[in-house]
């Protein structure tokens, strides 16, 4: 919720708390949501001054790996999330052409999977 409200620092703060119990205390249902929104919050904060960029980038990469694993179980639920986070990753690495291609792909995948709210995030 904090990410959607533009409260990226608060979203990142809660993401850190969740990461301490990630290996045993987060439900299977909540884990993909955590990967997705914490990854988006970290990507957003990465480009802002005053944040520990290395740790944020490392978390984005970790969440990408987690989402990628989930695609094999249910692509319609996770592929667009992975692609959107990957687009954000390339955006913060200053690779706009690759990022734009992935944003478009994420929009299409989210639309095809009926995830309107996440289709909107990709715009």
C-alpha cells in the first residue's frame, strides 16, 4: 500500500522488516507481493540521493530472481510482475531502450492476465 501511495521510504522500511523473516515466516501467498512491491520501492529509491544504492540494487536483483522462479509455477500471475520489475531495473541502470521495451511487454502481459492495476503501474 505504501508504494501505491508514493510512500517509497516507508515501503522500503517495511520491506527490510519482512526480509528478516523471509526464509520462514512469510506465507507463500504474500511472498510474490513482497518481491514485487519491495523491488519496485527499492528501484524507485535507488535513483534518489541519500540512499544506500548498492543495498537497494542488490534487493532488486534478489526480488527479480524470486519472481523468475515463480514464473514456472504460474506464468499468468507472475510473468508481468517480473518483466515490470526488470524494466525498472534497466531504467535505474540508465538503459532506457531496454526499459521501454520491457514496459511495453509488461503492459501487454498484465492486460492479457487481467491485472489492470499492475498494467497501470507499467505506464
